[in-house]
C-alpha cells in the first residue's frame, strides 16, 4: 500500500469522522448567536474562534463537513447511477445510432459547466442543497459515461467476451456480468476524484449563494461571508479554506493511491 493511499485515507477519514460526529455532538450549537463573543480568534473555549455573529467556528466546520460530503456523495451517486449504464450501452452498441446519441448528449452537457447548470436550475426551483446536488450530479453523468465507454470498448474485443457471445449471452448480460466487473476498479478511482471535485463544486455554488442555505453551515458560504473581514479576522477565511484544501487533498491522494494499488500493470512495473 503506497504512502499516498495511507495519507489520503487518513485525511479523508478525519473529515468523515468529524462529519459523522456532528450528528451526535458539537462543542456548541452551530446556529446559536452570541454577539458579545463575536470575531474571537482561536482560543481555549472556541478552538477555531467565532464568526461575526459569535457562532463557534469549529461547530460550523463540523456541520459544514456533513453538508459538503452529503452533497458530493449523492451527486457522485447520480453520476455513476446514470453515467455507467449509458457508457456500457454505448460501448455495447458501438457505431450505432444509440452510441452516437449518447455521446452527443454527453457533449451537450459538457458544453455547460456545473455552475451554469446550477444557475439554470435555481432560476426555476430556487437555491438550495438539493438543487446543487442535481446540478453537480448532471455534470458527473457524462464524465462516468465517457470513462465507462472508453474502458469497455477495449474489453469487447477480448476472447472472454467473444466466448460469452458464442454462449448466447446478450449485450446487456455481457455488460453486467463481464464488462462491468472489469471496469469497476477504474470507476472506483474516478468516483474518488469526482467526489473531491464535488466538494469543490459545492463550495463554489455555496460561495455564490446557490448551495445550502442558512442556517445550514457550508464551507463555501463561510468563505463568502469572511471576504470583507479578512484584514481583521483572517481565521474566518483561513479555517474553512483549509478544511476544503485538506478534504480535497486527502481524496485526491486516496484516488492516486487506489489507482496504483488496483492497477496490476503499475504493480508489476514497480516490482
């Protein structure tokens, strides 16, 4: 097991455990206002200090981790749930009108960044975490569709696939029983990468007011609220910024480590 995988799992585990712990305990009520204690720097009572409303920053970071992880996790689930079957279908029907339709649809979605999709969705349904999930999830679908199709195409020419065809198995059954298990490792690694990008996307959408709405804490909105107070209360921006950096770094390291660990060609080359 590589050092990057160990470090990535360690950093990611800290964030996930912090988010899970927030369901049971936080040092203070993350929504409780305490104006006399506002803008306190990190101290013994408030480990990460307090914001401009006197709310405990550590409690808000814990609950914000829960928000970011939930949004990114569900969005990746949407991307995999729709993108993987589409990619398998396109690979099984290579060169057909269905393959062309799926891939051109992916190109159409890629033409609109997740932020633009989120603006379109919130213009109709209003801002919120659910709409952020939908926007990020829609953007993830073509990513997984392309990755799955590209990996599956190389498998359809292999001998075991030809043997399955001779045995009378249909394209759907071959995709489910033979192709999908052989591309699962690649999808796991890509899922980890998209999860980290989902954290960044959620923070970006919250920064512009399209993500989770008050009083639910969000790392991106904490950064937005801190931008006018950086000169005299830098901890308001540094702490949520570091939380995003640590989380994304941990997930990226874990993705790189998983790729090295799961890819037999890399293991053989290093041996």
